[in-house]
């Protein structure tokens, strides 16, 4: 097992490194970010968020619009889903479309994860950031290359020490 560590100067560079690692399928729980400020080292929390808050209202709106459109065109009536009365059909179309949009919005939101690194932006002349993640021996060089491709410099790969590793 290897430990990948990137030394970066700014909070933007640290966020870019975290986003690259999450994009490379590393769980946010495995990623650590430390801010070096003078003689102090401050842990910066890293998590992940889904896209549900954004996708849900969009899914509902699109579903409702499609449902209303179909109801107005008579498609649900033609296949026997709603009564022939147009007003009732439109409301049923809105309800069914909104429900379908709600479900699709949830699934679309779950498909979109993004890093939520609460990295404090500090003056780059006052310390820097360490971004680290454990990786298998097979993935270590792949991760290093991905970080460097995103402009993250100061990337090192070292053998990961555990409590059972002799020193």
C-alpha cells in the first residue's frame, strides 16, 4: 500500500487535488487535507455531496411539463390512462409527470457526486496544504499522473506505514 501526498500552496490547488482524487474513485473518507499555518497544522474536513438538491426540482419541473403536455395532446386518454375530460387529464398528467420527475431527479442526483472540501482560503505566503490518500501499489502511479495532469505539483508516492509496519 502506498501513500500519495501532494504539497500545494493555495486552497484552490488543494480543492483541485481533492476533486481529482474523488474523480479517480477515491472515497472522500480516505482523503485527508491538512493546512500548514506557521507552526500549526489544521485538519480541513473533506466530504462528498450528491446532486439531489439541484436535480430534484429540475426533475419535478420537467416531469410536470411533459405530463401536462401529454395530457393536453390526448396521449394518456388514447391509451386509457385518464378520463376524457381535459382538465382532469391535465391535472393527472401534472401529478403523474411530477411523480416520475421526482423519482428521476433523485436518481439523477445520486449519479452526480462532488467533493465537498471545506478548505479555508489563506494567504499563500503563510504555509500551504498537504493532500493525502492511500492507494494500492497498482494505482499509485496512475493517481500521481492524474494529479500532475491537473496542475497539482509536489506529488510524492511513499510506502504507507501502519501501526504494524516496522520502523
